[in-house]
C-alpha cells in the first residue's frame, strides 16, 4: 500500500515473525503501523469456549491493524503470522507524520480502511441472513479479488481448511463440507486433492 522506500525513509524497520507468532494481541495498545513484505497475517478472536473466529487474512503489500492508531482504543482482535512473514513496522508517531506530509498516501490509507469497513458491514449482514453457499462464495471472492488480486476463474487456490472457512463464516464444519460439495456440483468451485479452487 505505502511504498516501502517511503516507510523506510520515515524510520520503518523489517521484522521477521515466525509462523503462529503473534504480532499483537487483543486489548493491547497500538504502537506501530504494520505492512506485510512477505508472508500472510490472520486477524482473529477467541471466544470464551476457546473457539476461534477469524476476522480476515492479509497478504504481501497489505497493511493491517490501523484503526487503533487513529483513536485511543486497543486492538479489537489478535494478529498472527500464518507463515513465516517479513513485516515493516513504523512507529505510530512517524506514521502519523508520514500521512500528514503525504496527503495522497493518506487518502489511499483512508480508502483501504473504508473498503475493509464496507466489507465487514456487508459480511455481517450476509452471514446473519444468507444461505451457507452464498456466505462461502462471498468470503472466497473477497480473499481472491481483494486480498490476492486474482481474476481468472479457478485461479485462487484456497489454502484454508474447512475448519478455517467455518471460523471465517461462523458456520459449522459439517455445513461447510455439505455446501462446498454442492458448490462444486454447481461449478462455482473446483475441488482437486481436497483443495478448493475459486
């Protein structure tokens, strides 16, 4: 999102996070702007019963966790690396300075945050009222088009387990299994060697 050279000019440093390592945790204060150089990050919450609810995934070139940088609030979710990931970290004060001195970048960051908020609003509505197949396609299309920027049919290999798809949609694993089989019959997805392609 923000050119790496600009982040480095403002004092960002690269940090390597190992697979399953937390970048930040729910209820912590925000001190850094984070942008992924390589790897993948998952934002999630754990319910009281220990069940995971996945908020979203972020890939190389994307940033995450910005809203608490603009308000005096804590993180509403955890962020952890789903694979070894290199992340640029820029101190909050320098990030704000960068935005104030670069209005075009500021607008791009604001637009990205607005798009995520729009997606969350749409998904909250869809998940609560739509059929499981529809919910699954919405999540897969969001990941394919907005996170990984793919457009060709069946070009997106879904590297999520059925459990992770359930955690993203709030559905049960059994429902995900039935719905994906139905979606395959309707040629909405392909399943090869237990992997889903959209």
